[in-house]
C-alpha cells in the first residue's frame, strides 16, 4: 500500500471513529434529557404537569401509569435496578412503602422549601404535591343535616347498619384507614373495621359510592372531596341529590391525604428528576391545580385552591406525619376484618 493510500485510509478511519463517538455522545445526550415517571396520580393532571415542564425545560418525560399500591410494590421489587426516575402517587401509603425500602434520594432543599411542613414527611425523602380531603357524601332527602354522624367513628354504631358505603378495596379508602391507625391506634381501628364489616355496603370505588348516595341506595358514604366537586362542575348527574359533610375538629374523618412525589435513589438522571419535582411544587406547577379541573388542593408555593373549594386551612384536619401511614398493616387489619 502506497503512503498516499495509507494516509487516505487512515483519514477515513479517523473520520468514522469521530462520527461514531459523536453519534454515541448525541444518543447519550438525548437519553440524559429524558426521565421516566411511574405515575399513580390522575393521568390528566400528571399530563398537564408534564406538558408544562417539557415546554419550560425541553426535558422529555415518559409516563408509566398504574395504581398506588401496584407501582409502589413494583418499585420495591425492582429495587436498585429500577429504571424509574420519579414516583408520583395519589396517596401517601405507597410513598411510605417505597421510603421504608430505602429507595428514595433526598429531595433538594429548594423543593422542600416550597412545601409547608404539614404537607410532607418529616424525613424529607419525598414531598407532597397535592391534597384531597376525606368527606361524607350524603343524600339530602334521606339524611337530614341534624342526623349526620358527628364523627367517622360513629359509623361503626348499629344505627348505621346498611346506611353507608365506602370503596374498601381502593388505595384511597385504605389511606383513610391508615390515617385512623396512625391517629387512634390499632385497637380503635380494629373495632371500627369490625363495625364497618357489620354496617357498610361495600362499593367498588369513590364514584360508585357517590352514585349510590345520589340514587338513594344508601344514605351516604366516605369519599374524597374532588369526586363531588368535579361532578358538580359538569352535569351533576351523579351528585345532584347530595351534599358534602366535613367532619373537621381533627376527627379521623377530616383526614387530608397527601399525594406524593419522590426521586428514586437508583435514577441515573438525578438532576432532571429533581428539576421535575421542583417544577411540580413551584408556583407554576401548583397553579395547574388552581386553574384546572382536577379539584385537588395545591399544597405548595402559596397557591390558593380552586375557588369552588373551601380553603384547605378551614377543614380542621388531624395532624399526621404522612411517612407514618402503614399500608401493610392496614391490608392485614382489613383482611382480618373480612373487608379484603
């Protein structure tokens, strides 16, 4: 091979090597500009957050949707091998499950500073991103206001047999039971669950509970507030005959459930994952809750709730550290009570 040909071939090989390195770098850069979110929040709400975040930062977000418990258990099973960067939930127990498995990274201080202490765990391993209040939805024709239960605990009494409902198998209701357990202890919770087994008509979910109260199938039921407000904002076909009762007074029935967000310790894209959580809890991110139709409460950045909702501070919720909500124990107690 002549010197000239060798020089030409060497130059071509070098160019190919540079092109290969550039392509690999470009691919790596592209991958680094994406995050994967395991999402148990409402799909429409998370999509609003994601669209605004990507528009603001250029970071692409892939969403894997599922339920609180299912995705929480999946993350625990995946452990350090999980591909997820961020976990979002509707309720706190699934967050506590993942936290107790040691899978969350610390949240950036700037993000925590945007969220008041009562809306995040004391550990700082994840943070609140939204909230929903426990309420009693009741049929106004069947249940006069002066006959409403004074406390959630009253529903275990014999006079409530066949008159109320709840979606026992759902993560929403199990979060309410977890709060009861954290606030009142195991003995009180067991007694209440026994009363529920005796008295309650078990429904599939919150929507079915609201429909049943509206149709007069039963007097009322335990749900989260936003199901009613969403229906009221539209056709009212599933809530026209009902009103909401707020227990207040730090009653177990006044529990405010915190939706959570956390960054996985195993994430290889920590900076972008932290940016996403910071965005959700920023004024811009929380404004989505104020302006949109989710009817959930903002919990951060001093953003007010949708004007249709009573102020969160007026609900008299019990003070419960969301990292203390024990999903496993609740499943055990509800199974023993014959509710699962």
